[in-house]
């Protein structure tokens, strides 16, 4: 069974499980061609913990 849990527009993001190691539960389907950025969890955490440049 396919169910739409939410629709996202331009500039939206998904993939919150990268923050807390929860299992991936969704499959993403696009209605039109798009560009996506994949960030591995270890890389995301390294960026998250890096002090901001002020």
C-alpha cells in the first residue's frame, strides 16, 4: 500500500533520521526531475559539531 505522508516543495528537506540513528521508514518519490544532495551521517555530524565562523 502506498500512502503520501507529506508533500514537500522547493527548498524543503527530508532525512531527519540522520540526527538520531532512527531507522529509515520512508521512500521518496518525485513528481518531476530534481537535484538532491546526499550527506552521510558521519559527515553531517562533523559539520554539526564544528564551531561556526563568526
